C-alpha cells in the first residue's frame, strides 16, 4: 500500500472526526471565493457599479481576516489531530515506519483534505455566485444586476492562497511528531480519576469580576464609555475564565449537597460528568465564549444600527415628502406639477398640509443662546392631527408650549448650567440681533417629532396665533419658511417618483425632503455592512462549532467506554441518549448562553450611547447563532449514539 492510499484510507475511516474540520475549511474557501469573484468582476473593475471600488477594499480586508482566522483554526485543529493519534503514530513507528515516512503520510492527509476543501468550496461558491452578485447589485443600487462571471483570477487566487496556507500548516503540525519518542507516543493519556482542584478564592474573584464588568457596562454612558471600556473587557474576560474553571464547579458541587435532588433520576450522572468536562475544557470553552461574544456583539451592532437608522429615518421624516421655501423664494416645483407627476407614477396624493414657521433664538444672557422654530398653535394642531398625535390645549397671548423634536433629547447633551437655563419657565425670544425681544411663559413641555429637524430646529416653540402674527410682522422675510407636507398612497414604493421630483427640481433639489429617500440611503450604507458582518459571523460561528465538535470527537473513544459501561449496568439506550444530550448540550450551549449574556450587556452599553433601546435587535443574531449550535449538537449526538451502539453490539 502506497503512502497516498494509506493517507486516503485514514481520512475515510476517520471521516467523522474530519467532517467538522473539513466543512469549516470549505465554508472559509467559499466565502473567500465569493469576495474575490466580486473584486475581479468586470463591472467592478470598470467602475460600472456605484461605490464598487470602495466595497472592494472592504472585501479585501475581509479576505485577510478570513485567511488569518483560517490559519489559526487549521493550526489548532491539526495540532489536536496529531495529539489524538499519538498511539497510532507510535504503533507505526514500532512496526518500522520512520519519522520521515509518518510526516510524509501526514502531509498527504493534509493536502488531500485541502484539495477536497478548496475544490468543494469553489464549486459551492460558484453555485451561489449569481445569488451573491444579485444581492450586492441590489444593495449597491445598480441599475442592472451584475451578470454571472466566473473569474479565472478569483479561482487562481483562492487556490494558490489556500494551498499555501494548508501546506504551511501541515509543515508546522508535523513538527510535533519529531519531538516525541516511541514510549511517549504509545503512552495513553492519563484520565483524571479524582475531582479537579477547586478554590473558593477564584470562585469569588470570577463572580466579582463578571458582576463588576456587567455593572460598568450597564452604567456606561457617552461621557464614561472610553474610560470603562478596557476595564469592562478585562473584568469580563477574567470572570469568564474563572466561571468555567471554578464557578461552575462550585455550582455543581452545591447540587451534590442537596441529596434529594442529587440522587433523583440521572442527576448524579449529569453532575459528576459535567464537573470533569467543564474543568478539562475550561480553556477551550473560555476562548470560544469570548470569540463568540466579540462576533455576536459586532454583528448585533451592525444589525442594530441598520434597524435604528431606519427607525430614525421614519421618525425624522413624518410626512412622505416635505417641500419648503425660505423668504421670497419660489417653489422648486409647482404644486400642480407635483400632483401630476405623482399621478403619472401611479401615486395618489391624499393630503397636503401647509405650515409657516419662523427661525428665532432663545436669549437668556449674552453667553447663552439657542436656535428655536416658532409655529402657531393652530398650524401645530393641524399637523398633529394629520399624524394622529394629541392636540395642545388653547393658550393666551404671551404663553407657549416647549416641544423637543430631537430623536435624542437635546437636554441630554447640555451642561448642567445650560439645562437649568433651558428649563426656566420664562423664555425670551428674538428673531434678529437688533430685533424686538418677545417673552413667553412656558405652559408645558414635551417631546414630539412633528417636522423634519433637517429643515427646522430641534426645539419647537408653539405660540398663540396672535403672537405668531406679531412676530411675523417684525421678522425679515429670510427667517420665515413656508412648508408643504405631502402624503400619498403606497408610500413605501415611491422612490422612482422621488427621483423624478428631484430631477425636476434641478439645483433646488435640496428643498425637497422625503422619507423614502432617507430610508434608501440608510439601507444602502448599513445593508452592505450587515451582509458582510453576517457572512463573517457565520464563518466564525461554524468554526467555533467545529472546534467544539472536534474537541468532543477527540475524546469519543474514552467516552464510548463510559457510556457502554452504563448500558452494561442496566441503563436503557433511551436513558443513555438523554445523558449524552445533556453532556454534549452543556459543551455547546453553555458558551453560547454566556456569550449571549455578554452580548446583551454590550448592547445595553450601546443603547446608553444612542439613548434608545436596541437590545431587542440582538435577539435575532443570538437566535441564529443558537440554531447553528443546535445543528452541531444534533450531528454530534448522532455520531455518539452510532459509536456506542456499535461498541455495545461488539461487546
């Protein structure tokens, strides 16, 4: 038998151990191939795609990250493969095979997996290439979707890059064999017979570090985040390690002291096995947890920004279209022309609301002034009724309502002295520096986004109709704005109409403000980041699951003896299946659970910075990660059961 045939035979017989490693490598190759195919596409090279070149730079950076992670992952997996086969290598050496021949066989194995992973990754990428290009064309706003194009350069760069990667990893991994003697290779790993070492001091440190880190994350705000960021990460990391190595032992040991619970059902088996598993794999579980925490937090952040910006775009544009003039300007598009254009594009204008506002300043003293928009009570209530907001009660001359239109409260960004001045019940307003000063008694304060803050000021002062007429009479024309707010049916699909109106407005298109345009701009910027982060995140999730799968499958032979002995002493296959599900589930879902909690507190910090709750958005990303782990759990459990049934029948 030649070395090549022996290497292939080893891979086929140990395919269950190699499968998770192979799938992770294949997915990594597929992602790199898709990114490389985009960057080598003729439409991107010829600048026929909007922002195509800038996205290419981002994809190049992603490819570097994927390759870096692939090197680390394959190094870890290869080293673990070698250690799990030490006895096999020892026997081959005993039968006369030299160290060089063993290394040669290992290189053949590594390169066989590399050829399979690279080939299947490129083929799988080619199958999804058209869909990937269509998605990227849609996100980039291309008029014509990118055509299917199988780039020779993309194939060659992927093949050369990953071939070199796998060859370097193979050379590094075979060094382990050269350092071990036959006795060391044949010597079995010593199983831990006694309970692992445990110290209450490290348990308390672990609980204290996690609690302190969570408290800092929960309390962080815009002013303190840069100070507490590094301590929060360090405290959480230290606490997470001690959580697996000591806190878990303390919790499980407390169950042993509760005799009715400990001796109920199969709890004794679950607890004793979990204690040893968690301590043996504390390092791997810690690395997986922290890696998943960073990836989940990053992906959740992009997803939250996407949803948050969409929500902000909806709030900051209450009407489908706002058109305005200032002073003696003419309308950028006549009203009749707007109605006719909308009708030509199949949109029926349901309402038109006009309003007049005046830009002014609040004056308390020479060191403090803040811009404000004045609007009459009558026009405010008319616009509020159109948006189904509550109306304001009638007021007298010299009285006003204070309305904060900002998405994030203006007062949160003011100093304590500014907040004290702005909360004063009496406010003095003037339109020009040398104009008259008007005094208003504030009758009520509230937050309501009624007009686009890109056009008007975030602070809105609602005054009586008489006061509005008086201020208007003494104000220069360039401080007076006339607003025209349009509403029409089927407003979510009116981007072509908005583009046509902007074309008709020409140089005056800045006098138009539309909800769908801002939503389109937001989706263009954030959707690309989401797609890239989701693909990178999926790669990391699969790799993390593969590492855990390989770690479990490495100990399979020892575990098969344990579970087979349970069958011999009287447990049914159904009961053993439940024990396996619990034990494997702990390894897969405990890091997932802790990483999810870390992510929730990270999102709480981000919520504090953005002054809005975005924790709910991360639940979608966390659910996706849990589904990946669940699929791994099902696959690994089936492998366990198959081996146990075979071993039980043979015995």
